[in-house]
C-alpha cells in the first residue's frame, strides 16, 4: 500500500487483518460526515471530488487520506465525495485502530506517520489483497 511503504513486512502483517477495502464506482457519492467520518480512509486508486454546500472544495486521489482518524484532518462537516473515476479505498475503523494499538502500538504510530506524509511522497497503493498476502 502506498501509504504503508514506510512500514516493514512485519508491521504490514500486523495491520492486514484490520484493513477493509471498498471500491466505489464512478459517479457514486460518499458522505464524509457519515460512517467514513469515524475511520481512517486511504485513497488507493482513482479520483474523487469533495463538495461542501454545493461547492467543489478539493479533489482526492492516490495518496490522499481522510476521515476522523486522519493525521492531517481537514473538516468538511457536510461534505460528499463523488467518484470521478472508480475509487479504491482502504479503511481502518476507530475500533480497528484501538484494537491494533493495544497489540502493536508502534505499528499504529508508524501507520499514522506514513499517512501524514504528503501524497506526492507516496506511490500508488497496490490492491489491499497484497497486504493480506503479506500477513500469510
């Protein structure tokens, strides 16, 4: 995973069981103040447009991170993301991060530090299955 490039294979194996993946088809919308607000969401592939109060305020792409747990939180209280192209998202819930922090606090710190890097410092995220394969 692009965001996770700084993590070693052992750390990837620790986080793999806690990651979930969602593919959003082009044209579909997500509410950022809904369930995604409670998560750490990594954009693995694709592009999305963030709209707030009907105005386009940002564009998301590979390397971007959003959700309440994102290290560089940008608050859009009633925002939506419309997938411009198919979006592949990798998510960690608040509960997942809490459980992971109990068993691997250094790995959670490394995950959040990696997510805090600027998107241009990251490469495209491979399919989350590759992370699950690293755990095997």
